[in-house]
C-alpha cells in the first residue's frame, strides 16, 4: 500500500503540496458565466508547472477539472514523473471519462461533498448532483481506482450531518477522507469561518485515521474556498511533514 507520509526535501522555503487549477478562473464578477465560461489551460503549461515545483503531492482542483479535455493524459504524465495526485471532482463526469484514466497507486479520485444528499444538491444548485457523484464513484471503484472524499464544512452545516457524512463515507469503503472549511479558511475575523473551524475540528476526529486528520490540516490552506481561487493559487503550497503516526498507518482507512 502506497504511503504519502514522508519528510519534506529541500530548504525551508520549499513546499510539498501543489495546487493545480487546470481551468481558467470563472467569469469576472458581474459577467454572465454562460458567455464567459471557465476555459482549459494548455496541458503543456500545466505539466511544466508541476515539473518546476518538486512537490510530491499535486492537488488538482478549482473549477471542475474533468471539463479539461486532456485531464486523463495529464494525470498519467504527473504520475509518471513520480508525483501523487488528488484529482478533485463533483463526480458527474466520471462515468463518461473514466476510461481516459489509469487506476495507479499514485492517483486518488477525490469526490467533493458539500453535505449529505439534500444539502449537497442545494449547494450545487441542481437536483441529483449527489447521486450523480455517487454513481461516478461506483464506476471508479469497480474500475480499480483509489477513492478519497473531500467533505467541506459550511457555516450552516449541522454537526450531526458531518458525523453522518463521515460514517457514510466509511461505509462506502473509501480509501481516504479529507475535511476542510468550505470558505474563508481559518480567518478568525470571520464569524462564519470560525464556526466552520469548530465544526470541522470535531468532524476530523471522526475520520478514524491520524494520518488523514493531519493531511486535512495540511491541505486546508490550498482547498479552502478554492472555487474563488485566482490564478495565483497555483503558486500556493504547503509543506508535507512526517508526523508521529506516519510509520504506523497506511494511507488507506482502517
């Protein structure tokens, strides 16, 4: 079983988790997104960015990455140069595009959940969004892919719902769970963000893996509110340090 936990290499300025956003940011404020949709960045540009940063973990997020026509090839190239990949998606396009990917140990297909079915569908703005993601997950699992769930905590998320969400994910036998605040990160000046942080800390205790709890904290600066991330988000990274439990636990949840 592959292990991601490892000592960071390089000097103190280096970082070990890179956020890659393959789709251009959404339309400028005030413009119609239907006429100014997100556009794919050149695959060569994205791969060059990965090669320029010696980060062992690449988190692919932002606007739906599966809208990028070269995503399958891009993940193969990134895995081929020895990086671990977390490809975050709502799952709606997984069934249609799963044949473009290879189920390698370095790739985690990461399903974003914004609550249980009702809450997720409301936040996604479309009925059936949660079930579509589950169907994509089912197809990916049957195809041999590693599955991670990224559960996002909102200010109005009920604590009991997060507990149910974690239990549901574990019942699906996922390979990992990441929990982060949906917006605002750890900004203590933002009351909503502070509320999300409290709920999130409680939810992380339910994951059942010290490694994934730690990894959730490490990726939080990258993934919190990433739907509003600007182009400069690609230059954001965090260090992945080996924790005291790294030698005791595999990446997969018990």
